[in-house]
């Protein structure tokens, strides 16, 4: 029965019950129709090891390690499905190289990153544990496994659709804008899409809006306003305006140019405050951008996971 006692670390992390643990940390496998049954069944082992980490925390690392090995197994199976012969032992790098022409450059680069993570976990030192820091990585790795079994036509279709959106919205990346959202008018420096859906989330895309500060003093990175990372659909773009709907709330949002002198002055004052702060310490902007990058990657992984 000692093996069925919850690990004390979960209570320290604010988890009050087994159900809460499953809701917060157990990632269920989601796969598109071309993923082989072998991979789907193997991922059930990842789920079970993750669940057992509720009783023994270090098993969380073992569950993730298993998912990285499943990524390599998926590479091998993809080669077999393509009729590419295996010549004895072959390192993962070589196997991925042979898949390069069957995917896009962007996705191939992500596979190479997944390979590095797999290699790191294949050569772990004894006693090393990462724990819940891995939670977001579980989702990303599952997305990588799914992506291996997409055909080239689907990959190109998705990337072409996204590139059209990216080109249409290029003039919103940097400038002076007002975001009308949640019954507020928010001054933002820019807006940019980061991914789009092609399966369950067809017609949806993930956007990031970068607000400026108000009158608040900025002394550390947490004083900077959090960016808005929003799922949008029914996006309409012209030279001066972006209109869209938030699918979860059906709320209409609008992004428009602003040239009002009082608004431009606020942008100028924002830039001056940032410059003064960076003259004192150069780390604030770096910390802010690092956190923004982390949050964007997390939301992109969630979006792609929901799209399967």
C-alpha cells in the first residue's frame, strides 16, 4: 500500500486530489487519422507512467523520456511506411535526414530539436529530475509525433495558408494601434499570427498583441503589461483594420491604426521609459522577451494539440 500513497511533493505544488492531478498534469493522447495504431497504443504507456507519478514524482521524468523514445519509434515507422529500407543500426540524425524531402524546412528543423531532447534524455545522469517543468514539453513532443505522419500535401497546405495570413497582416507587426477587446481600448505596438489550424481548428489562428505601458513606472520585467495571446476566427484584414471573432466567447475584436496626437505621445513616453530603464539595467527587456517567447510556445503547443 505504500506504493499507492500520493507523493508529498504534489501537495506542496497545490494539488489536493488525484482528480485534480489528472486534470492539471495528465496529457491524454490525441492523434490524427494517419497516426498508426502502434504509436497510439504505445502512448497509452506514457499516460500510465504519468499517472503513476502521482504516487512517485520522479516517474514524471520517466514518462517524458518514454515519449521521446516514442518520437524516435515514430521516425522509424514513418520510414517503413514510405518504403525506405533500414540498413542495420542507424542513428536518429541519419533517419531524420532521410525524411527531410518529405516535409517542410520549418517542420524538419522542429524534428531536429526534438531529436536533441531525445538524446538528452537517453543520456541522463543518475539522480537528475526535472519534474513539472516538463509539462509543456509533453504537449510539444506529442505534436511532433503527430506531425511525423502528416503527408507532404497537408504540410504544404497548412504552411501556405499560414503564409498568406502572415503576408496579409505584415503591416500590423509594428506601428501605433488600438485594440478593442473586452470592452476596452488598448494601445498596442503590434500584432502577429503564430500558427493556424487545418483539422479541428480549421479557420482559426493564434495571434499575439503587444500592449504598451500606461502611466505605471517600470522597474522590473513583471511591470511590463502582459501580451494578449488570442485564438481568432473569421479574420478580415485591410490596410488599416483587422476584424475577428474570439471563438470561445464569440466576442468581436478590432485592431485599427491610430494617429491621434495624444495616443502617439503615449507611445513616445512608453519608449522613453523603456530606454531609461535599459540604461540602468539591460536585463529587463531580455527577461520580458524570454517570458513572452515561453508563453507563445506554450500557447502554440496547446493550439496544435487542440487541432488534432
